[in-house]
């Protein structure tokens, strides 16, 4: 086993253990057990279906995002996405992203740059959507904006409103860049090259940024079509809505509506964004729990919802992903070998490490 793999596993296990320790120390285990035992099986079934539906919607969005190439095919995008999320559930460092890039390259005929760029672009879009899901509820829900960023009643000068304002600014900047590229693509590319060649960005970073930018630009044909832009925006909102509805169903409280579901889902995304923990274990639990507590949910109810929010999709996605994995007749070592081959030419490491 490579030294890098050993380090990824080691750090991933440490992060998962630390996250679970933070999660479990915040709640009463006995009361949590009571909440788990009395869970509604129909709600759990709905959560499982919604978790699969979210990935299906991602596949539809990928169909709009991927460029049309004469030698490439937009087929099996849902099975490819399922395999990728399954690998993420099992291996650390979000290696499912590498698996998806490899399958797009090997099975669908897309170049390495387009395969990697499609996943980087997807990550960018997800980040923008979850930023919106954070700052919009903060401004909409009374009393939430002045809550401490640390929660738990701790006094802090850092409030959710401050973080929301920062996310709002970043969201507007990201959307503005996409709009600018759709209107003036040549101008944006020229100024981008000038910026990268200037002294403002160190040379050691400029090379990597240039590679990532080229990979993303190879997947930006959709911004020139209003129909595709509308479809991407609608599907992006539908994806995050699946997670929000999952949260609402698990909480089952009249005071906890869709807006709070979006806010909590944004918190879950923060935990899932920590790349090294396999299956988002621990990291998502600790962060998602905090999001529910900020919405006024009791610790035990929030703890039970957190467990089911992670465990039910984990099982459903892993099982269906394994089915497609064996249907593709590929092996983990084949994906690993292809990843190494792709990495030499297309800088796949950046995607595998969560960039």
C-alpha cells in the first residue's frame, strides 16, 4: 500500500473518530436510543428513496453540464454517479470522485480533462447552492441571524449573520463570474490568463489553477444556452430540496419547516466536504447535529435525525452502487490503476483530494 494511501486512511479514521466523539458527547445515549427505536419505518423508506432521487437528479444535471462530443456518449450517468457515491462511502479522501472521472473517461469516451472538469464544476455548483441554502434561511428565519456561530448558547462575536453575509458575497461573486463568461467568454479568458501570469498569484499555485480552470472551461458550453442554464439551476435546487425534505421528515415537527431543512442541509454539506473521512462518518454527524440545534431542535431528537440522515442514505446508496459496480464489471484495483494513469496527464489528485 502506498504511503499516501496509508496517510489518507489514518487521517480519515482519526477525523471520523473525532467527529463521532463530538457528536456522542453532546447527547444522552439512552434517550437517543429511545428516539431511534421509535422511528417511523415509512419515513425511513421515504428518506432512502429521496437519497436515491437526489443522485438521479445529479445524473440529469450532468447530462446538461457535459459537452457534446462526437466520440463521447452521455449514457449510464446515473449508474456512474451511484458507483462514485458508493466508493465515497467506503474509501477515504472522496475517492469516489476519482472513480466517476475514470468511468466517464473509460466507459463514456470523454477526455481526462472533461471528465475531471465536470466533477470540479459540479463541486463548484454544489458549493454555490449550499451557500444560498445557508444565507437565505438565516435572513428569513426570525432570531437565527443573531445566533452564535458556535451554538449552544455560547457568547461569540461571530454570528450566523456575519457568516451568511460572507456566503452571500461569495455566491454573488461566483454567479457573476458565470454570467460574465456567458456574455464575454473571450474577455474573461484573456483577463484570467493575465491574472495568472501576474505577480499576484505565486507561480507554484498558478500552474495548478491554470489546469483546473482549463478543465472547468471545457464543461462550460451550457452557459451559452438559456434553456440549459435554467435546467441546471432547477435541478440544482431540486437536488438540495431532496435533502431538505429528508430532514423535515426525520424531524417531524411543525416548527421545523422547509427553510430550516435547507439550512440544516447546508450544515450537513459542510461536514461532508471534509474529504478524508470515509463515508462522511463523524464529520457530518458533528456538523449536522450543530445545524439542527441552531434550529431549536432538542439534542436527542436532533441526534436521532442525524443518525438516520446519514445511515439510511448510506445503506441505500452503497447497496445500489455495489449493484452497478458489479454490473460494470470493474474492480477497485482497475479504478486505482486507471486513476494513476489519468493523474499523470490530467491532475486527478486535485479532484480526489476534494478541490
